[in-house]
C-alpha cells in the first residue's frame, strides 16, 4: 500500500520523506506548515515552484498540467544532486516524467 503517481511509487511515509527533502532544498520546514501540523504556517507567500506538490494530499487528487509545468524544472534540479541509486531520485525522475506527460497531453496528473 502506498501512493502511485504515474510510474512512481512510495509508501505514504516514504512520500512524506521525499517531500521533506524537496522542501528542505527550498528552505521550507514542511512539518511546520499548514496541512502537516495543526495551526501550521500558511503557504501564502511561499515562493517555491514546488508548492503545488508539497501542499498536495498524499493519497488522492490531481495536479493540473499548469501546476506540473511549474514544478518539473525545480524538481529535476533538486533530485539531480542526489545519488543515482537513491530510491527517491529514481522515483522523482519517474514523477517528473509523468508531470511532463501531463503537460504534453493537457491532462491532470492523478495521485492514487
């Protein structure tokens, strides 16, 4: 059981750790943010292009092609610094590819 986004797969805990790593690269403390902790900091004013992915449900819903287009460059930039055999990097690359396919097809990217 876990989360599937395109060909990418994480356990729920693993996906949370993946997003924490991404957020940290943009100096965002994810576990202090709205949606992750009661009375957390609001996302308003956070300038990271990763916000649509970071502030998304981890178990359902979708990202729009426009949101995917916004996220992909920064996602690829961050994961490119991780080791080639890193599980999060491998799945992050699959996620980025799924996002690019969403943009090309003009269809939302579904989380399941």
